[in-house]
C-alpha cells in the first residue's frame, strides 16, 4: 500500500486473549481512503505474535507486523513506538490502539480523518470510550468531557476529569517528532499530548467508539495500581518531565503544571497509608538503585506537602521568614485553608490582622474580622498577605497580584517548594 491516508499503530505484548478483537476492529473500518495496519510485538511469550502473523498472511497488503526477538521494554528501551513503529508509518495521520483495547465503531477512522482534513489547525482528535475494569469487574463510559469541542491546554495538562484513552486518538504524523526526553515521562500518551498542544489543537468527539481494558492481568494499569515501588518511581519521573516541559514551553503553562505536580504528589501520599519518606526511598532504591538518587528533591517536596497537609503544628520556614518582613499580616482566604494557616500562626505565637476574601459575607472567623482588600487601612508597603486558597483558585489570584505590583504576598500552602 503506497498512499494510505491513515496508519493504524498497534503495540502489543502477551495479548493473546485480546489481540484478535483489536485486529478485527481495525479491519472493520469503513473508509473512503486507504489505511494500513502496523503491529509491533515486543517478543511476546504467549501466542500473540503467532496470531498477528496469521492475520498478516491473510491481509498482506493491509497488515505489516514488526516482531522483536528480545523484549525492548524490559531492556529499558524508551520510545519503542518512536523507534520501531512511527518511522514505517506512511499515513498523514496515525491512529493509536494497543493490543488489549479495540474499536467498536466502523466509522471511527472516517469521522476523525474527515475532521482533521478540514481543520488543519487540529493535530489530534480523540473521543469517548467505554472502560472495562478488571479490578472490580465493572463496565462504565469514561466521558472525560461532555460536549464536542477543542480542549484547552490547561485541561490537557491537569486532566481534571481523567485522560482520554489511547485507542481514541488520531494524531497528525509530525506530532510524533518529539525529542528523546519527551519519552522519559513514564507515560507516552501524556507526553505526546503535551507536545501536541505546542503544535496545534486537540479536538474531542463525545461519541463512544472504542473499548479500554483497565487493570487486567499483566497490564501496565494494573501494575501501577498495585506496585507501590513502580508507582512512586513513575510519579517521580513525571515530576522531572513536567519541570523540563515547563522550561521547554518557557513557562507558558506554568500554573497548570504546578497544579498537576501537586496532584501527582498527593497521589503518592494516597498510595502510602503510613507516610514515611525514608521507607519510600528504600522502596524506590530496591526498584532501581541507579536512579533513586535523581529523585531526592522529589521526596523532599513530597515530605513538604505531607507536613503541610497532615501535621497541624507544622510551620514552614518560608512563612516564618515572610512574616518577619512586614508589620501587618493578613490571611487571604477564610475557608479551611485560611483557618489552617491561622492555626499555624497562633500555635507559633504569631498574630495577624484579619482574613481577606473577595466578597465578604460574614463578619468574623476564629475571632478575626473578615474584610475585603479595599478595607486594609495600613500602607501597603507594611502589609504582608499569606494566601491560603485552593491551588486552582490560586492561578487567577496570582495573576491579579502580579498586575498590582504593590502587593506583598506568599503562597505557602502545599506548593512552597514546587513554585
């Protein structure tokens, strides 16, 4: 096949139970254009490669198999698809589907290709799917987004409602021309998505067209949910990747990246019922002694987040030093974040004037007045504001402060060292 518009890229390993579903889904597509199917088997130890060869022999003009003699993933290879699969793809667009997932809509390729052909600014299309969760044996629609539209960069980075599954994506081929460090995030889909938003737009179709198998035996998703060592190491790799991405994009998406980092740190806390930094270091060292030292800062940040979240009497050094600089201290936020900071100050024999909120709707909290910014009666050069709000709200508030250069502030809650 010389001129396929779309290349289907499938990577598989020990998917004997599932690979037929994937291939049949590829072959069922009804299109007005030609498409090819590239399947990479990473030296499976079951009958996966045999099944792929069977289909390749039956459809030699449609299917091209790549068969590894040694497992590349276990050798520590990164960017397997970038190295072995994408270079042989002839299509203008690449549709992804791993060997344990499959498509259920015969019009999937046509719908996505049509949109991308008529919208050159679009570099990725994705769609809704159904998840089959082998962990608790449930089936449910994913619905990451509700309406058909372009997704914002913030949504892609933070993923408030979860990610869209691999089998739902179609990329413009040039989006895969990423630097090697992009392949070191630990999650290839996510790094490709972040690269894509620097090149164009990502469009979402609220139509269920694929099945995502989650937490089945031997799957990456199951390992990540049950192996704490690998989960922690993966989180540390992602933090490192996000820092590099922040520099690469010249901090264009900085606030969203900070928020995403915090979510990753909190995920690590959630995975460790009995938080102990030293013990977690040992676990990661057992998993990979050579790279554990690279993530020393990760554990320091993790401990910082934990202390500020769970230790009632914790008093960050950054906040202590900030208070020394100003005569009058205020706390922005009168909710649980603000009250927690207030308790920190009180426990350490520090006082503050009042709580500040955008729209005061009560007179007092914890015996202190609740006022608006305009109610501050002292010269602003003598006023220091400790901001204690949800991270998501902090983004817009910081922009407001930066536009007004005479406000002295600090945001110590949760992301002291990350920012």
